[in-house]
């Protein structure tokens, strides 16, 4: 994490999306054709969120490849009520299997409808919740209910059209490149409200602090957002 505060150098309890805007794919890569792009960022720690946004707006110019960005505004989402059942959309791909350099395990395909898929995501979620230090062992034990159910109609339509809901994505760790398999599809999650809140704020699966696993609640009304500053322009 950039910035002068050494406390946050190894901080990973946040989640973000890819840049959203009008794009076109060519042989040379992804091209942005909109003058404004949006990055969705989530974090339960308000102190870190304030620190991150302050550091972001101190950057007068941000270069991502050949894309030139200027931070310009922030819009905050209103609170979302989540109970024991929630329908989620994937803003960025979910990675259910950990991966490392020279390890092909991260590219393994797992059927989203299988218990294995849910179990892997349950294990990673509970492990990440435990790492925050905000939950007692008794609380973590009580979060045993966890079932992810993909939208069957969505998967069938993609397969009928010859499209994919799982792809191989590049991932960088300490400037070392390796690959993971990410999944993108709508689903219903059955879990305790505390678990639902955690994955909504921190992402689902592995490498959420690297832009994977970001979720949104289906039907979330983004019109109610309050603009606080003047979006990130390309």
C-alpha cells in the first residue's frame, strides 16, 4: 500500500473492481473510449478508507499502462441491508482456489454448482474473517451455514451461446506473474448476516485485495449515492 503510514504497508482488508468505462478489445489490448472511468472500492475500516482516499487524491497523475488518469470525485454507496439470504452479482471474478508461482492448482476448474466450490469459498471466508481479529472463536464456529447457489438459468444461457463464465486471469505478486481461474456469474448466498456483510465489504474468495471477488447486491439502487467529490477521468 502506498503512502507514508507504515501501519498499512501489509494491509489487505479491502476490495476493488476493475476500471469501468466504455471499452473495446483489439489485438493490442483493451482500449478505453470514455472520458470518465469508475473504480469501485470497498473497505469496512473507515479510518483506512479515509487514509486511502486522501493518498489517492494527492496523486495528480496516475498511469496504468498507457492510460492516463486524474482522480476527480468520490461517490459513497448508501448502507445495504443483508440478511441470511442475498443475491449477489460479480463485479470482478471470484477465485476459489489459492495459487502461487509455478503452481497449476490455481487454474483448476470446479463446477460452481458443486459442494466443493462452496466449501472452498467458505474456508477462505472464515480464514479471512479470523485474520481480522474482530470475531471470537465462538462466533466463527457459529457461522457454519454457508451455501452458494449459482443462477442456473444464467449458466445455461452462457453455455448455450458458447460463452464462458470461468476464465484464466493473470495475477501479480511482488512483480511475479502467475495465473488463476476466476468465475463470474450471479448467485444466491445463504449464510449468517455477519458473513454476508463481510463478503460484501471485503470480497469473496482469494486475492480480493488484488481486485478479485468484488460483489454487489442484485437490485442495489445506485441512484441514491451521495457525491462527495468531483470521478476519475481518463
